[in-house]
């Protein structure tokens, strides 16, 4: 090649590189602009909330907002339906409180301004629904007509939902007032609560801690009193973890018990781990009232795939002694001192109240986590999950996981082989997250079914009604959930089994719990076990919950068990 040709080639290559760099810079600029737009829109939404709260104060200057906010959902709904409280007073009290809370913990992402119009419509209804006049907060991923469901991703900005999700439609028909949407982790598949659109939501009990996720905005808002009832989703603990971290109650329903029509999934098409929908509130009676309201003819008509099973109040209000299975470790993620103590103390309370407690031994949890859970969520090698991030700026705390998803198959196999002697759990993660054939996926679905049937057979053999087990906690330091996905082993089990599961706060971290962390080694004493200690350290005074589980479609029994745990716990606390 002559000198002229070489010069021409160099010029062409340089021009191509410059053009590519320019395109990349323009794309990054567009992404940055989208982030700025999202923050501006949120600021304007909060401004509209501020205006609404001010109008409420002007219209009703003598209203005691604090007395309204102190009512439980059952008390509030009764007063609203009897007419002793005005829906206007309640609505504007919660708008004002939600605004104050989000200034402190950054949990509200959008104001549903049409709720002010809906408030006036509800007041004209002759028939008052079970949630008449009750303000309800909604997780970002649940569609509300005219508003974005972003999942914390810029690509979903300016794509408002064409109609309400079925859940929101039913809430409205029961007289509820969906009034805000709340923050989530970027893409939902992380139990922190941070994204580049709306920033980090912090735990109201300790701002250095995460509220959990992905329903973390809901957890923080409800815990702080800015919402009396929230609705979220759960594919691996996304309702239960934030409820446990924030010290409130939540119920993940059996996958088909409540409609998922109009709810955006983190991994579209993934069917191995079953997504559950459910309520979040400060007490179990509130969860039960919400379920009673949602399980109505409107739900069954709007979504015929939901079985027509109205709420069974007799089961919920039952009083017969229960036969309760329990375990204090899943043998995969060793519980911290407060987690284990929460289960054992609750076990003692239940036994003293006349219930029978039976040890339940889990089996093959390592096999479940690596060969069922990870293989099921990422049967396509993570390709669908990665599609969410095309053209997106990545939230820093999820980058490690994204790098793992992006690694080619041969590299994952190599790292798995190298890591096996020193970090067997990491090796198994790398091995499990590879693309499967259709035949392999069908085989996996058979394995999931077999695992579920074996679990139910053991449950039946012990003649159990319900199960008591640990809930992950206390709240992690911000940023740690993205590094500790394996710690969700306690919750994701019940998404694969598709059992209803709820959490109830029962205690707080003590100085003794904190001191015991010095001796924590975990079941593997590996990098993840060491990270777990760092994640929960500094948690004195933070809430710790237990998890309550029932067989599929037995939400009412699960709630009855949760209510029993709550009642006994509160009685013990009063006696102290």
C-alpha cells in the first residue's frame, strides 16, 4: 500500500472513530437530558401536591390533621363511611403528610392530580365502597392512566399508561383515592431503592440504611405515615423485604389471587418465579380490609383469569389453635442474631398462647438457589433483563450484577471453574446464569413442580396449618443489596413455591444482637457472608420481622396467623 493510500485509510478510520465518539456523546447527552427532565417533572408534581395541600388547609382551617393521621385504616374507613369524617379532610391531610415525608426520605415520584377530581366523584356515589375516601399509594410499576410506569428507566419516560391497571380500577370502584406513585430500584430486580431518574430513597428509621426494594418507596411512605395503605409487587421479596426493613406489614399473595393486568414486570415473559401482588400497611387488619375490598365482583369481572374467590372472613377471624411449622435458618444465608431471635421469641409466644410449633427442616436449598432459582430467572442468560438497560445509564449499585449478565458464556464458565475452590457460591452463580434451550427450560419447570410437591408433601406429613420463618433484616446499609442478591434466599423460595407469605415486625435490634455479630461466620464464611455482616451492622433499634406463610390460595389463613403474631407481640411489648 502506497503512502497516499495509507494516509487515506488513516483519515477514514479517524473520521469513523470521531463520528462514533460524537454519536456516543450525543446519546449520553440525550440520556442526561432525560434524567434532568424526569427530575423537573417530579419537582412540578410535588409543587402541585404543595398547592393541593395549601388549598386543603384554606378550605378547612380548623381540621386536626394529626388526629386523622393517627387513625388505623379500619378506624378511618369506618368514620369515612359513617360520615363523621370528610373525605376532603382525609385526602388533603395525607397529601400534605406525603409531601413532608418525601422531602425527608425521597419516596414519592409522581402526584396523581386527577385524584382531586376523583375525590369529588366519590363523594357523589350513593354506594360507599369498603375503601370510601381512603388515599392509597401505588408502586411505580403499577399502571395509572396518564402516568408513566418507569421502573426507574429513562426509556419509559413520556410513555403514559393508556388505562388504569385492574388493581387501580378496583380500588377506585371501592371508593379509594390513588394519589401518588412511589419510587423503586432501577429495573425492579434489586432490593435497594435507587435509580438515576429519582434518586435514592432512604429508610425513615435511619437515613444511612435502605428501605428495601423494589417496593421501597411504598415501604418508606407507609412507615412514615404519608400513606395509610400501599400496593406493590413481589418477585423475590419486593414487598416483604421493604416491609421488614421499614417496620410495617405486607402480604404477597398467591400469584393468581389478585390481577396483574396492567402491571409492568422486571423480566417480561419470565414464568418460573411467580410474581405476587399485595398490600402494605402498618397493621394486619389494614391488609385484611384491603384484601376484602379487592376480592370483589369487579376484580373477577375485569380480569376473568382471577378465580372468583371472595375474601373468607370466617377463616381470618378464626380462633382455633394452629399447628405451625418453623425454622430459624434456611442453611444458605445464616440469619443474623436479631433475625434468629425474632423467630425463636415468636415461637415461644405462640406456644404459650396454645399453638403447636413443629420444627420444619428445609432441604437442598443450595440446589434450589443455584439450580432452580437462578436458572429460572435467567433462563435466557439474562438477555431480557439486559434489554431493559439498552441505551440507559446504569445505577452504580447494580453495575456488578449487570457485568455478570453481560459476560459471555465462555467467560462465565471460565470464572466458575477458577472460582470453585475458593468461592464455590460465586462459581455456582456463574455456572447457573447461562442461556438454556427450550427443552432445558421445560425440564426446569418440571423440577420446580417436583420441588413444590415435595414441599407440600412434607407440610402435609407434619399436618401443618402455616409456617413461621425468618424475614431478612434488619435494614441494610445503602448499596449493599446489589452486592448481596443471595440474601434474598429467604423470600424468593415462596415465589417459586407460589405460597402466600407476609411479614410482621416483632422486635428491634438490641446491643446484644450487635455484639454477637463479632462471632458471625455464616454457613460458608465466604465473601458474601462477610458482606452480610457489614450490611446489617449499626442496626441497633431498627425493626426486625418474621415471615408468615400458608399454602396456595390461603391468604385469609396467612393473615389470621399474621394477626395472631401481631397481637401476641403487641401484648408482650405493652407488658414491658
